[in-house]
């Protein structure tokens, strides 16, 4: 994935949020992005995911620009875990295999994704296990459990590219470290992009980009 002199701003009269960004992310590598509030981290991610089109420069994947059908195919290869994960009022298994019909859910893959997200032990300790309901918007889960469920959902998809946008912010330091270690060790063919406030979160990334000014 390459950024070629990418610049972006919100509105013709607005300041440049991204200005002349050049970046190369090899397939299968991990990239950490840090920076203060307002530094452009979310904008960089939205351009990366093809949700925003830069006014200057271009983003290419395997040498092809992210436009039209190519952009839609790229988005289909992504699994995005935001800071605030949406949960449906259905079972834990149904939320991990989100969008999959109940009869089509691969139970073994669900459990494997939960183990990787360090959630399996908690799920099995609950009455109903994977068939337990999470409640409306995950009201029966803590913030950290909701985040890990969102990460398990992304891992269930076995996506080519995994994007974590402050996705571990609700986890304690030990659990966060375990989750990041598991993601890093799982499949080295997966490209991982992690946005974080804490440098410790991204210490194992192959590359770290700091955004400022």
C-alpha cells in the first residue's frame, strides 16, 4: 500500500489535515500510528480505507489506484475495529460472526477468534457460553469485553488487512499486550494497522508513524 504525496483537507478553505504524506506499507507488515488529538490519525485511516479521497496525490494497492471497483474490492478485504464497537442484541457467537446467518456460523472459527482476542475464558464462564445474549448495545458486557468482542469479530473474518482504531483503549495494559501479541503472532500474511495514543501499544510494530503539526 503506497501513499504518494497525499494531501487532504475538509472543505476548500480548510487547513490541510494531511500534507504531502508519502508512505509505503509492505503486505504482511504491521504499522503503528501515533499522534495527539487532531493530528490527522483518523483522517489518515479514512484515506487508507478508501472512505476519503485525497485532493492531492494518490493511494495505490499493488500499483493500482483506489478508485471505483478497485476501492470497493479493497474495502472488502479490510476488517476495521473502531474505538466504539457496535454490538447487536443477539448472542456472543452471533456478534463475533456478525452478518452471518445462524446456520452458516462456523462455531470452531468463532471460538478460535475469541481465544485470540483473549475472550474465550470469559465467555465459557458465563451461563449460556457462546449462546448467551449480550443485551442491547452490549449492556451486559464491560467496555473491555466489548472491545475484545469487536476484535474477535474482525479476526473471524480472516481479512487480508486488519485496522485497529484505538481498539484496545478500553483494555488494561496486560490484556492489551496479550491481545496485540496474539494478533501479531496469528498470521504474518495479514497487514495490520494500529492507531493508538500509547506508544507501548505499538512497540512491536514493524514501522511507527508519528503525526504532528
